C-alpha cells in the first residue's frame, strides 16, 4: 500500500494569521497520526510564512511516524535544521525563496555537481534523500547517479489535466513511463502536488511503484468540510484500493 504523509503547512499558515496559537500544528499532527497517516511532512521556507523552524523541532520530539522535511538546501536554514533533527526523509526541492508553492522539479544537468555533496552529507546522517523531479527519465537517471534514494514526482501536470479533463491519459502515461524507469534502476518513488480525493486513486492505480504520497493543500481544504480525522481516513481508503 502506498503510504500517506500529511503536509501540515496550511495548518501553520492559518495559525500564523493570529498570534494565539490556533490551529495547533502539534495537535493536528496528533490527529492525523491517530487517524492512521503513515507520516508527517513540513516544508519550512526561509521567511517562515507557514511552518516555522521551531515547529519542525517540536514535531521531531513527539512524532511516532515518519518525518519528512522538504525544502531547498541552498536557501535559509534548511541544512542546519536537517543536521540538527535528522528526520527520516529529506525531500530536496528547487524552490526560490519567495515561491508561492513548488512548481517544478530539479534540473539536474545544471545542479548535479552542487547537489551530490549535499545528498552525501544527508545520507551520512542516516537521512533518506528524495529529489523533487518532473517525470523525465534523463533527470531521474542523474538522480540515481548522484546518490538519491528516491524521487518525488511533481504531479501538478496530472492534477491540472484532471481538472480540465484534457489529455489525462497521455499525461498519466508520462508519469507511468518515468515510474517504470525509476523502478528498473532501483530508485524509490514518491509523489505529490495537488493530489486529492478525486484524482489520487487513478494516479496510484496507473503509475507503478509509488511508495508514498505527500498531500497537504487539498487534504486540509477537504478537512474544512469533512474534519481532519475523517479526511485522512478517506485518503487511506483510496490508497488501500490501489
């Protein structure tokens, strides 16, 4: 079964609108764990506009499930945080400091030399390393060569096609081909970005070997109507069917 890691960034974004501590990132983490989530994801950005570095430190002390910290290793204090906390997984993302959200994978032809020593540092700390990637076999091959354990497929192109019902099958085949290649060369596969209850099942049933999905924005939005506990359980039902 594909594992579910719940991204808590949007909980922190709402909390940060007022200085009274609600909603609580820690209490939300407890809720998703009790509902059966396999992991928790955070993506602290340099300006701490949602998840703060201290949130990550507090989560590390209480989590009983996999901890995945995302971010750009070349901006802010991410590397310092990863060295300090040694999460189960670090997902390296090529975000610019002011990016609204992640919107593309690594160009490894341009970044392989500077990423390779970073990956080695993190693996020496016992951290599993995943690179945020577009469904491109050439890039995935480089990811394997420079030492990544996994790649996280950037799924917005599929989500966008699903929203407009345009070229869904063709888009899915791009992801499936990239996944088959990753499986062949022994690279683990994660996926994430704008996956939701409507499009997740088709993605996981079509794209082989997805070990973990990281879902935040849609899950938290759906939780506003369904409740956080129920929403996590609905995602787990979808994953159990694939």
